[in-house]
């Protein structure tokens, strides 16, 4: 049962510069599984594009279920760093960027 007819598709549509939409493709999952598939595609896209800074997301919900997801982003890593008072031997140590810190919180690590 692993033939092409059983594969689920989620499309990523380039809506404009810095704006994409994730929505069901030609072979959508069942409505109750759609939010999980949209989430998985969004997460995979983020992993493949670590230089994107997400500005905003807007889920479109129908009957209590997310049916598509709009994402606005900028290219380029954030350069802000956590500034802490340091003693002399650790002055050159790099601290995580804000988005790395946020990802750790989201992932629960």
C-alpha cells in the first residue's frame, strides 16, 4: 500500500516575497489529520531554511480545524545576542541567538 495513490500531499505556495501558504494538495489527508500534516510540513520547511525569520503566521480554521497556514518571513539570521556580564576568561564565548533560544523553548529542550 505504498504506491503513489496512497501518498498525502501538502502544497507550499509562494504567495509573494516573504509570504508562503501551506495547504492540502491533490491528495489531502482526512480533515482530522490535516493540522498535524500542516504542522509537519511547516516544521520541515523551517529546518531546511534556518536563515528565515518568521514575522507572523495566520492559520485559517474551519469547523475548529486548521485547514491552511499563511507564513510571513524575512531572510537572514537575527544578529541579536544575549548580553550578560562575563568574567574575563569567557568574554569570547558566543551566546545563542534569540531564534535559537526560542526554538529551544518550542521544542521543549
